[in-house]
């Protein structure tokens, strides 16, 4: 956990958002480095125990940096966040979390969409998910999660986490993903359209764009015309396109 805190580059001027703190092992490390930690926990007994754990194991001044929010991370919005953060500290600007593995992708994409104050982060996810989130176009595991995360942020793999550090020990490997928010590569109002094109393209991975995008575009001919208007080969496959190409497709459809 000390390694994760170090890799997240958390400092005293940061407000960290931690989702799914559980028993608080990572929370304790974050509290020692950050100006404040907003810990979002969906389980009431765990949420109630977290301040007790912090008070028992940390100096009072450090433990006071903790702000617990009882909420579901999948539905978290800015309205759920505490309004009583210390003066001079921003709304949560760093995400540092061991994300629940079964919902890691929608949770990460959701908080990036709903919490624009988040500027960077480090998350631990299942190793295969880390590969998918950070893989480049053309990679075997490049897919919809890769493109959608690229809309919000530049990402990179930040190392693996061995199974024996967990209790109980899991049956899967874990990986770290670091990200820094970027300016969206297309008009913000077209994000849903871009994501719809991405979903269509990867719903049939081995199909060409003229076939895979037909339901989204309206027909195979329409899909081919949109691809040509976007400067994309209609015979290409979705896994060869970067997020900018999907943005051009969405812009071409909006202009029809």
C-alpha cells in the first residue's frame, strides 16, 4: 500500500478520492500523505468502522483528514462529496483506489464523467483489465474500454501486484493503471455518440466497419459513407482505430 501511495504521487495539497476502502489499509497510507481523503464506501458497517480504525492507528491530526461518504461508487456524483473540506484544498483531484474488480471499468469511466475535478489517478484492477484499459490500437486486447478511457485521460500501465500481498489471496493477478486527464479529443456534446460508435465497432470484433457500424449508421452503405467522410477505411476493423478516429465518425454522423 505504501508503494501505491508513492506511485499515486499524493501530496499535502491533494484531496484524494478512494472508492471501496474496505478495512482501510490503503486509506491509512493515503491519510499520511494527502491533505484530505474522501473515502466512498457502500457497506454501512465498513463505513462506520473506518474512522475508528484511523483514530486508533494514526495521530489525531492525521486521522482528521478522513471524510467518509456512504455511497455506491457506481452512482457517485459531485453532490455526494463533502462540502466541509479544509480551506485551500480542492474538490477531489486524485483518484487512488483498489477498485472492486467486477465493476472496475464502469466505475472508473463513470467517476471520470461525473467528477471533472479528478485530474489524475492510480487504480488497482484485475491484470487483464489493466491491459485492456492501457493497450494501444492494434493490440490483441484493445477494445471499447481502451477507447473510452482514452476519451478522458492518457493512461499507462504502472506495474503488477503479486497475489500474496492480499488476504485472502485471490485467484487472479492484479495490475496498476495510472492516468492523467486530457482535453477530450472531440466535442463534449458528442461523447455519447462517440461511445455508441465504439460499442458498435467492438460488438463484432472481426467485422469490418461497414458491417459493424451498420446498426449505428443505419445501413452498410451509410456506414461506408460515414467512414469515408471521417477519413477511415470502411474495410478496417474497430480495433485499428484510435479515439480520434471514432470522434471523426461521430462528427460525420452528426453532420448528416
